[in-house]
C-alpha cells in the first residue's frame, strides 16, 4: 500500500503559439520581429556610415575663380584677376612665401633642405589682385612644396641640372594647383635660398 502510492503527474500544458515549434520554424510574431530588427540594423548602419563619411570626408578646397556653374562664368570670374593693360607691364615677383625646411629622404642620415622661393608671375595677371589671390593660397603651396622636398634624396638636389629640374616641376605643379584647366601664369620659379645640410 505504501508502495502503491499513486504517482502524481501534472497535466501537460499546451505550448503557447509565440514559441517556435520543435522543427525550428518561427511563428508570425517572431518572424516579423526578426525582420524589424534586421531593418533597424541596416538603416542604422547606413545612416552611421553616411554621417561618418561626412565627418571624416572634409571639404574640398576650391579656387573661388573655379567655383562656377558653367565654363563661361568660370572665364568671366578669372578674368577679374587679369590686368587690363598687360602689354604695357612686365612680369612681377611674388616673394612673400616663407622659407621651406624639409628632411630629405635619406635612410640612416638626417639631411635637410632649406629653400626660399619667389614666383615670377605673368604680366597678364594684375599685380594687386594677383598678390591677394596668391596670399590666400600660400599655405597650400607651402604644404605641397614641403611634401615635394621630403620625397627627394640627396642625389636629387645635387647640381645645377637637378635644381633646374626641381624648378620646372615646382612651376608645373604650382600652375596646376593655382590655375587648373587654365593658362599657366607662373612663368618661373626663382630660389632666393637653397641650402642642403
């Protein structure tokens, strides 16, 4: 009799409809919840990626003369810098750039170059407006020049042929930076100082 106690069993509760079945498929609410979460992750990632690209992307530095809607307007804006009586004038010098000091690309040895440049400008560019134009872009030119010299080796800066080559490359790049898609108004690069130590 003691051995014959009835085993009490609890009646099995039916599984709720919200739980997934034993075969792993999802019911309606779980299915839509999963898709809603996936959509939120995609929208959040896209928005965050766009915001990060805007934050890290910075802004383009555009020459005010080149900021236009059409080719005719571009020409008219840049014409403001041109001299009205270019034939009567001679070239003029822009010598307000600070000296550049840059380490040369020499392994094992610390060598540097110190250079001061003067730009000989075309008489077609008005001197007063041209100096203002160049003054606004002086830091861009200095940055490029420092980077350029840092990429040169000791052999690249040795001798008069090398200096003439450097002048031509600097002139070409300055014209590209200042007057992209236009006439080159930097006629020559002059070194006031060029020392390698």
